[in-house]
C-alpha cells in the first residue's frame, strides 16, 4: 500500500522549500517515459527507498513521466481502475486477536489482529452501549434496558453488501464512522465526450454519543478507504486515491498505440493538483475549511507508477472537532494494513504491473511493504522493503521482537501445471530499508495460502489445493526460520485463532479427498508439540458457509466460557437444529463450547429473516458478549440470548 523513505516525507526540507501551499508552474513537457519493468520483475530485497521531491515542479515532472509509462490504451491498469469501483478493496479485510478478545472484563471487543489496536467494524461496544451502523444508519442500544436509545441517519441510501457499508471506531462518548461519500464530478469532459469515471471520496463522521447521537464534525477526502487502526484516542485512516485525469472513450478504429499516445498527451497537460488529494472539513452544519495535501507531504519510492497515492490521516477522537488529518502521502498503491500500535505497515501487491502483458508474469510479482512509526502524533516513514509473492490478508504480517514476518504465495495457482509455493520471510529495518534477514520457502507446492497466524515466535500457515497442510514455523531465530511440523487433513482453515494452552481454532471448509468443499468446518488443533501438530476435534455443518471465513470480525471467542461463536449460512435449511428441513436460507449463529474432549454444541441463535416488504433475507453478521449475555447483530436488529439454554431474552429491532 505505501512506501517509506530515506527522509521522512522530506519534512526536513519543508521549511527550506516552503512547499506547503505551493502551486507548481507547468514545466516543459517531459519526453515519453520508458516502459514499466518487464512482467514479473521484482524489486530486489532492500531496493526500496522513499525520497522527497525537490520541488513541486519536480514532483509534477516525475509524476507525469511515471504516469505516461504506466498508462495503457484504456487508461491506467487495474490498480487505478478499481478505485472507481463501488467496492472496497477489502482487504479492508481481515481482523483478529493475538490471543483472546482484547476487552475489559465483562464484555467482548471486536476480534482484532493485535490486542490494544482496534479495527473498524459495523458494531462496537464498551459494555455500556452497543453502537452499530447498518445501511448508513447509526443506532445505539442500551444492553441493560435492551432498547434503542438513539438513531441517526448518515447515509440511508447505502445498500447492504454494496461495498459502501459503513464501519466505525469507538472512544469514550465519541464514534468515528467511516463511509463513502460517493463520486464527485467536475463537469463534462471537453469536446463533448462522456466522463468515464468520477472521483470517489471517503467520508469520516465524528459523532458525540453522550446524549442523542449528534454530528460533531465531518471530513471528506478524494479516494477510497483502505482501512484504519486505533490506539487509544488516535485513529490512523489509510486512503488510496487516483489522479483526477479524464481519459475519454476512444473509437475502436484506433490502434492501441494511438490510444496510448492520446492518453499520454492528456497526462502531459495535467497539473500537480490533479494528483494531490483534496479534502473538505465540516462542522455539524457547514464547511469550515478546504485544502489539498501539500507536495511537502508527499514522498516517492525509487520506482513508482504515478497512477495512485496512499495517504495516512491521523485524528484525535477525543478532540472537539476533526482537523485536517495531518496527512502523510506516498506515490504508491496499497491494499493491506497491519499495525501493532507503535508501527503501521501498508503492503502493495505488485501483480497489477503485469496487466498489459497478460497473466504470465503475475506468478512472479512481488509485494512492497512500507513501515511507519506511529508512536508519535504524526506518522513517520521509517523503511521500505519487498518480498516475492502476494499476501492473503493482514494476518500474513506480524511484527515480533523488532522483526516483521511475512507469509506469501508465489507462482501460478490457476494453471494445469501449478508452480505455486509459499514461504515466510523475516525483515528488519536497517536504515531506510526493510532488509530480509531470513526465510523459509517451499511450503505447499502446487497450493496457495488460505490462512496465517503468528503467535509469539511461531507461525502457522495453512495451504490448500486438495488437502490442508497446517505448517508450524519456528521463527525464534530470525536468520534461520524452519518448519517444525506439518499436519495434512481434508479441507482447509481460512482463519486461525489462538485459544491458549497450545491450541488453535480453525474456521474454514471441509472437503473431499479431491478437494471439493462440503461445508463449514470448525477445527481444534493441538500445537503444543511443534513437531507433531494434531487436530483433536472437528465440527462440520454440511453445506454451510461462515462470514468468519473471509472476515474475522465475524468470529467470537469468549475465553471465560471457552465459547466459539460464528455465523453460519446454510442454503435451504432453516437452522442447524433442523437437519434436512427445507425452507428459507438460514442466517443464524452457531455456538460451540470447547471441552476436554473437543466441541459440544452450546446452541444456535436465529433472527427474524425478513425486512421491510418481507422479501429480504438478513443473516446474522456479528456476535458480542456483555455481562454474560450473548448479543447477535444483523441488519434487522439485535437479539439478547442467555447462555444457559440459549433462551431469548430480548429482540431489539433496528427498523
């Protein structure tokens, strides 16, 4: 996602160059740039650095040059085109905890990757209140009285699963809601051509929840929300933006060379403002400020496309209003965010570089990784590096004892003769470079990674094609990581969760000997002996699928009760209790208790399955524990369930 540099954003140059509000005068048009690196070319480990631009004019010249090299006959490659999609990369993707639910006693928090580092999700609780945002409407529920105490429509036109869903962070009586504001259009394209795309915007809304929910401030910025992380009262929000360039539709009678030449001509006339993200600051009723990221806040890696930028914003959720976000920007792309609190990493999958040359080079494309120091108020770029292959999600990244561990898959995963394999790489910052200090490769040949979890000095990697090898990797010696054990079973785990006492919980799919998936599978692994990992329990829901398989926020593990709760969808079956009973698709949750001999079914919870006019099915998506009560959340409402006998205590509709 982002890159790091030799001098943090060139901040030491900012005063001398006085670039904060500069407007670059258009320099003489630069010659056409060279072609981008050959398909599959990977920047050598340690070859990435971030440097500041010497001036705004130099920034514009270099951006034009890089963009001309990256542009194709129909515009930029997939890394930019996807920014005009309604779907989030999603990466916003995954989340979970380092051990157990990071929460105060009595209630569960969001299932996150690292304890103490919160992640945005559709529901939050602090034990005193439950706050959820569904379809652009924020609702506050009192778990004591079990009723809605506040509602506020922020974006009521949002459609479920549209990619425009809201998420939120919570701090005291403040909530930061992250939304998409929708595209902005500058107007018709000169010459009467129809504009092919519009600039998307991310929208951040700060709310006060001390009484009825009210808007305190709002911030809008060009680009799409990648992800966010919160430590204490500070939220770091990562935005990906594309240059605001109009590449009008060109007749099929033109050749690709002619189209590329026309697009390069458009780039040659672009101003620096077309690249720099614009933002708007509002209070509860009006705009109080506008601006754009200054070129003194922009850095570039040694190689870049000029086709996208990644901006890290910082907000104090305890402040009286949202400020300008203290933006820090890199000329880069990014999809995956990981943070342990003091440091934040953004990863950039480089497979897009092969888009013009077909898919043959994608097998060797690498991932660039950028490290920020986030211990202070303003993020500071520290180092950049790269690894071969691509990440599955943020769980493929983990920092421990000053080292970053990264699990990736390389090679062709789709062809008849699969050349894929996976590995774990260990990186450490050395000056401005994330240098590779160790690696173990050759895992799961012909397969690809489906899940990763790092626990202290050990990594667990699941690969899959027909069977599911679970690898244990000893990373205590960063220079000499080694595989300590391997377990092969049918199916796979898509999410792994530490359960203490040398055990791991896996959520994924069971499969036949030929690799055909057959339904949701919850596994309990004994990994106490690194040389002999074993599965000691399994629960299978035939035909089932769980949102926890691709979004760990949907997973709940409550250690006091040793309780696992996941949503499970079973097409054509009413609930997990009604084997073989046909009806509408189920969207309930399954609760399993971990005992000495494995899993026992604690029960299931269902919600009313329809909304509004009666034709919409709404699955349960999240689960929470508050004072011994299991709360389940869907777009239709919240249900409170007693753990003893799974008896319904209350139904709280949200519509």
